[in-house]
C-alpha cells in the first residue's frame, strides 16, 4: 500500500506530495462512467495530527484523518492556492474515506474522476473554473553561461527503456541513503532525490513547496539526476514525522531558494501569469455512513 504520513506541524507547512501524480490540470466535471463501486465517508474526531492516504492493489482507496481540502487537491490535481472559496471546515474538519474501485489497477488519470464523483455525490460539490492573473515563479538557469550546479547532471539512464524492460512490473527498490534514484523522484521534508527526471517535474514539485505555480523556463531538455537538500523555513524547529519516523531538519541547511542556486545552479524568478483555479460554488458536510 502506498501511504503518506505527516504530523499536524508538518502538514501546516507543506503540501503533501500528490498520491496521484501529474501536473496541475484544468479541472473537469466528474465522470459519469468511472466511479467507486462503494464508498464510506465518516468524520474523524480523534485529534490525531497524522494524515494518511493510500491506494492498494485491486482498487481499494483509503484516506484517514484528511481534510476535505486535501481530497479536492487529489481529485483535481491542484495546489491549495488554486482552490478558491468554500467554508472554513474544508480545512479544519477531518474525515475517513474508504472506497472500492472496480477490480483492476488504475492510473492517476483514472482515479481522479472517481474522487471527483465521490465529492459531487457525498459532499454535494459544485464548482467552476477560472483563469486568474496571479504571482508565479519561473524556474530558470542561474548563470548566463548556462553552467549548472554540482548536484544537477544530465541522466545517463534511459528511463523509458527501463520501464519497458520491467514490463509494468513493480517499481525499482528505493535507494540507500546517499544513493541517487535511477528513475523517478523521491521527496521528503527538506529533501528531493531524482533520477532521469525532466525539469518540468522539478517545477511541479517545487510548486508544492513555494505555494505558487512554477513554470519551467530552464530550456533544459531530456532527463536529469539531481539531489536537493534545504531547510524548510515554515517548520521553525517544530517536530515532524514522515511515515511514522521522526525527521531531523539540519538547522544549518540553506533555504530552498539558496539551495536551488548553490546545488542545482537554478533560480526561481518571481513573475505574474495566468493560473487556472477551481472556484467552489457549493459544498456540504457529508452525511456519515
């Protein structure tokens, strides 16, 4: 089971890495053909700071102690700043969701409409889309000569070929501490480790940390290996956990903006641009079952 766990302190400071990965996309009306076969939604009054999201083989989706706002983010693949309107309880109240998809394994694109349909049915969600002029960041090369940082190098691995050789089998084993990931990205609190990733994926991952859309303007094509270590300033020394284990934040680590420059040779340039947002017209507390 894929599971993500964060304490309340960490949740307040970070967007949880998306269980259903992909770039922020224009939200669409819930599908009428792809829905969960059964779904249970109950309020969670435990007061526990941990939040868990998981998808098991065979189509069982579970979300424990999650705010409805997080379900919206997962269903429409947007960040917090792209959700406009709605009552305060979307962030404050917590819910447990257990749902069963039709038999089989599903991609993120197939699971999103199921979550959208669940929100429409159980939370009476009605929404529309707008494009608004908002602050954004442009991910760019730091140096005019194009030289990159010591932790960013072109990947020597053909990840598409590697995925083909696995034939859709299980993902490769996680790397040991200090070892780079061959193909894919692994994110923790104050750390990113990636192999064979295009710069667009880095831009999307950074958007979760900086609370803005990040546009890839690096002009770097192909896959890259990189490691990024930084001090998440929002935590301010608060204790954090990831997957039930305590996380130690190096107080001497640089900020995210400084780390990008020193380690990757990139920078985030503040700009303005069009951002698609999800505007909530109506949403209701679900009836527990």
